[in-house]
C-alpha cells in the first residue's frame, strides 16, 4: 500500500454530483458532499481555521472559518457548510477580518495564555493565528479565571489555562482511538474538557495512554510531561494516514 | 529640524525589552542621530519631562506607582508605544491575577521568608488588585508584542514612526 492520503480516488463515486460555485469571484467546481472549506483549499484559497483538522469530523467549534454567502446576511462556518449550486462565497472581507480577530481576542481573554512561559510557545496554532490576523493586543479585557492543571496522568498534562475548546481531543479519542475518554462538561464560558466522568486523567479507566489527544491539541493545553518553555512541538500529520488505512481495511 | 524627544519607561517588567532595544547594536547611532533621549532608566534623569514626542513603555501596570507614572507619562506624551508582552498583555507579572493580593504577599513575604517575615510598608509601592496591560489604563498608539520583541522589530518600528509610516509587525507576536 503505497498511496498517500492526498492521492484521493481519481474518479468520484458514481452517486456524487458536481456543483459549480464561485469563491472569491473564482469559478470552482466541487463534489456536492464537499464543504466550502475543502472546496476553497482544493483551489488554493486559504481560510483560517483552528478546530478543523484533516482526519477528524468537522464540528464548527471555533467559527474562525466563517465566510459570507451572497443572499444571506448571516455568516457560515465553511467547515460544516456544504457547497451548493451557484453559491457565491466570499472568504475574506473587512467584516470577516474583524470577526476573526475578535474571536482570537476572546480566546486569549477567556483563559490564561501566557505565551512567554508556555511549553508550546513557537509551536502554537493560537499564537500563529494571532500573528496571521494581526492581533497585536486585545480590545476586550482579560478575565484571568482561576483554572486547574491536571498533572495526574503518568505521561501527560492537561492545563485548562491554555484550552481553546476546539474539541480535537474529544474527536480524536472518540473517532480514531475509539476510547472516548474526553468530553466537554458545562456550557459557554464555563465549558471544560474532562476525562471520563470528570475525574483526574490519571485515574481514567478508558484512557489508553496513546497520546493522540496531545499531538492534535493546537495549543499548550495537552502536553507531554518534562517539556519546558518552547519545547512542546506536536505532530498532527499521522491522522489522515490512520483514517485512510482504516477505510482501506473496511472496504 | 529639531530632534524628536524620546523617552522610555520601565513599569512591571524584567527590563528584557530595554535589553532588546539595546540589542539593535550600532544601529542605535542611527536612532540617536534623529532623537534626543529625554528620559529613560538607561540615562540619569530623575524627572519625566513635559512635551515628550514618543514614549516607549515596558512592563504592565502593577502598583500604585505604575498607575501614577503611566497616567503622568500619557499626559506628557504625544505618541505612546507599548513595548513587549508585559505592557501589551500583562504577561508574567499578570500571572498573579488569579490570586488575591493578600495571598500573593503572604506567599512572598511570609511563607517563603527565612528571616524577619513582614510585608514592606515603606518605600515599596502598594500592589494593585491586578496587573493590567497599559492600554487598559491609558490609550496606547502603537503595540509591539513579543517577549521580548526582537531588536530588528524595535529598530524597524522606530524608523517607520520617525519616517511617518506604519510599522511592520509581521516579525513579532505574543510570546515570540
């Protein structure tokens, strides 16, 4: 088996239909079961994302990939919005830039992201997004919530101060590892990632210790023990390979 | 043409941003040719003067002294630059913000004191309830994030501002 995940089947499945639409005034075609985000990326149009990760089911948790669709005043999360015939999509506008910046600012303000002393400094997707979107400071006040750090696991740490609630850990654990150790507890600003029935990670009966959650975490929330500032770089590219191999086996 | 009157102030920070400023090495002569440094921890002047064109602030606003100083600085400065993550985000000095001031002082001056445990009541200014970024206290005109912002970014930003153009901040970010 030598094919790579990027080498998708050349011919689409017989049932799938092709839709034509415009993205940023460019005429593109996409399979009807493709999201706007995938269609844009297939055509070299980059939309900023945070919760999205190749190999996991999109959930539209972070809303950074919002786009404008002509004919509707509301914005659509492009990762969970399928393409439609004749759709006119705008991926970049003053309004979208303003909202995206505000989302990143709110993420920084809701937890304690002290980049300078974070193990993920320099390898962090939130930090990269701030730079990409030109967030040089926050226009909303810092909340400075008091949040716990769970270091009960033998090899890993869960630092709620750095969590952005992207749910990548929840999804990779449920969808890929099949353990479903992670979940979200609470709502809105009080939401927290939890292990099992909200018990210390180290006491989890279901965690297999595979570390996939750590590798897919975009920030310094889930990390390996023993890492100092800047030392925690992550590997996320294993995911498409894993899912591809499983699809092959089930055929 | 008269020189631009430049000041730098140091609030609650580690002075690393001032060190990064000095790290521009010989290029500082290029800056020096265009500005007059009227106040700075790097020079021996005690009073913050009036009519300052540009002030660079390092550090968050942590104490009553910081608060008094930044308000006074703002009132005497045309263009205020927040330099580095402590000034921009409150950063490490802000890590105490999740604790009460009394608990912080107890930890520092009683639990960790070997000799003569007491909270200093003279000379040392009182802490505010939280360390705040500068722009939460007074309006800031330019933000240079980074811990510290690289010398190249500080130099480039100063040259841009002296030339009247918008600084390029693409080479720095929170944490840096």
